[in-house]
C-alpha cells in the first residue's frame, strides 16, 4: 500500500475503516414512468469502507448510475436502508460529505474555469482569500495550472472533465462519487486521466465510488469491482481487485490483471446472457 | 487615398470584383452596403410607382377641374407633389421630417422632436415598470408551482384584450383617481411590455440543464443561491431577447395611449391630428419617426447586451 499518511479528516465514525463510509442494505428503487413501473434497483446490498476505490460496472440499464444517485441523495430509494458516513444520504448531502463528478463536465459556460472550481466554495461561504488558494491547489491537483481564467469552451473535453474533478475536490470531501466521468473521452485521453485519477486517489486517500462500463478501466482503478446486471438492476458479483496500488498502465498486460478482468467479464456475461 | 491600390483592396475583401472608381466604394462593396442599397432602391422605386397609381384619380380631377392640358410627365410629377395625397411620395415625407425635425426648435409643439421626446419618456418609463413587473411575475411563476398553473392563463388572457379598447378605459379610470400626465400612458405601455418579459424570463429561468441543477443540489445550495448562481446567468440570452420585444411593445402601447390621451402631444397625438385633418404627409412622417425610435430602442438594448457579454467573455 503506497499511502503512508492517511488524512485525518471526516467524521470519527469512518476512521480506521471500522464502520463503512457507505452502507447499502437491501435497497430497491422503482420509477413510475408512462409505460408503468420500472424496477431500477432490486435488493442491492453493498458496504464501502474508507479509502476504498469501488467501481460499479454493468451494461446500460443495470442501475449503476441510479445507485450512485441514491448514495448522493439525488434519488430516493423506495425500499431498504442507506447510510453515508453513518447518517442518511440527505443529511450527508446537507453536510456536504461528498463530491460528485457527472458524466458531462457540467461547467457553467458563463464562468471561467477558476470561478467554476470556486462555485461550491462560494455556495458554502468560504472566504474569498481561502477560495483563491483552494482554486489554485485544485488546478494543480488536476494539472490545469494556468487555465484559471479560460472559459470552458476554450478547453478540450478531457481538460473540462479534469476541471470538474477539481471542482468536486475543492471543498475537500472524504467521499468522491464519479458517474462515468471519462465515458465521453477518447481512449488515449482516458488512459491518461485514469493514471492521473489513480495517482490522485493514492495521494489524497479519498473513498471513491466510480461508475463505468469499461472493464479495463474498472480493473485498473479499483480495489473492488461491483458487477451489476440489468432488469431489474441488482448486484451480480463483487470482485476483489488487490493489485499493487502503485500500479501503472503497464499492469494491464499482467496475468493478475487479466484474471480479474476475466472474472468481471464472465460476471457481466452471466448477468445478461439472454441478450445473445 | 490612391486609386492605384484599389484593385488589390477589392480582391482582398471577400474577393468580389467590380469596376469601382474609388476606395470608398470598394469598401462598400466588401460590406453589406450594396445589398442594402439595392433593397432600399427597390422599395423606393415601388413606392414612387405606387404613389402614381394611388394618387392618379385625384390628379386627373385636379387637372380636369383646372382645365389644363398635361403630358405624362406632368401627370407623374403631379402625383408626387400633391398637398394631401393618398400615398405621399418618399421625398415629400423626407421634406416634412426635415421641416419638423430640423426646421423648428425642439420645444415647438409642431416639432417632431418634441413629440418624439414626449413619446419616448412614457415609453421608457412604461418599459421600466413593465419589465420589473414582468420579471417579478416570472420569479413567482418559476418558484411557486401553484402560481405556474394558476397565473399563466390570466397573464396570457391579459394580452388577448385589444389594447386599443383597453387604453381609453385605463386613461378614464386613472383620471377618476387623479392620476394624470405621464403615468397613465406609461401604465398602458407597461401593460404591453410586461408580457414578453414574463414569458421570456419564465423560459429563461428554466433553461438551465437538469445536470446543472443536480450539481447545485449536491452542494445543498439554497433556492436563492440557485437563482443567483444558475437561473439568472442561464436566463441572460432570453432576458435580452424578451427586453427587445418588450421595449418595442412599450412604444406601441405609448402611441396607442397617446391617440386616446392626445392633449400632451406625442407621436400618437400627431397621428391622430394628421388623420383628423387628412394630413397624410404628416401621418407618414410621424410613422417614420416612430419606426426610427423603435429601432433605436431595440438597438440600445442590443448594445447593452453586447457590452455585458464582452465583459463576461462570452462567445
């Protein structure tokens, strides 16, 4: 394990990985749509400990994004129990326990990159001088030094998504929720950002929940991979992925990596074999 | 400027070639001037032709009453210089504008500048009132769900009442409660201008994407913060579009009000007096000045918008 100085932040209940950061217990969620009720999640249970990097992987419609949104209190479970840092998702959201990175960068086009990163700080009432310092640190964290006064449209897609990660980290939440953040990027940029994200996770010791539909991405980044299957969305398998945390992109050629990837692929296949 | 450099210059500007004699003309060719001038020329030609046709009856009567013999040329020139033509020729209107705008002191009751000022005062006052009212209404509609369903039909219904019918009633009613002068006209202007602002701003305040709202929700932002940080900035294009419509509607409202309440003057009063005495040239001159006022007002709103977006670094 590369991380030698765990950050002493967050609520006491999450220290030492004793009690889980995210506790999902038998959660179900049904959407009312025009075509009737859609069961998005069915009896999902999952426990995420501090400092873990957990990926949710599955085909579209398996409820992985919905599950992340339930943790973030952007959706409410119809059944079951969810706790984030020992409190309800709503309380966790109100006390700003997590940072959320969306599929699209969702930068506000009328704000510069710097002011986009400062947005959560403005809302949380952080003083101006402190804001400037945190924006600078955030830009450095995602290698965007010098882009503070550019507008989002002047940045490439990869840079925009990096800016959105800096925005999510600007108020230093312990928990980072990421919903296919690199899904819209090309593979080369994606590889680079994956390496940077892994490095960032190692340095900060955050807990990350990461939604993806890419097997290599999930295996490369995660300490655990939750394989989900669709209709109704449920957890099919949970794969431990205890590769060396100092891993680089080269690790993807190793037998250990391929073995995990194989198991994830098998899980995905078994989960919706009727599609073939 | 030398004419020798001219062929190079023309080629450099959009590559349009034309045998132009000077650099100034070359510059006009490069821009939009030529298409605009061609359109204006066509309109003027049609106008003069229409004036001959529209005023032909009057001209024939005039000549036959006087017993003069006339050529086709006399006839045509006659139709363009009548005192009370059905359709005045452009140069007659231009002469009238020249006389009443530049030929008289701006304080004279016969000066179009005086009347334009009276109209613009009520227009701007009404526009400010209407825009503020429209903006407040849009805030209520966006933030109070029951008002969205309960109020929008009334707002829409308010605009289906013809303002020509409503204006005299408002003037009379306000007169009863001793509200006179600028205010009744401004209220009628506001009545027309609040509507586009309300409709536009309701749309504008709702124009932010769901993802941008989700983002603020993850920060647990308050309603006021969502308004200031997201809804208002996102509504800016709609704001200026609806302000442009609003300011034009405000001008229309003021002129309609002035037809009813003509004692204070104004372009509407000029229109009324012109039609009362059959002074078609005067009517057209007032119409044209009103059109110029409208264009200037809309242009000013546009200039404010451009000024703001230059500062905000928008695309």
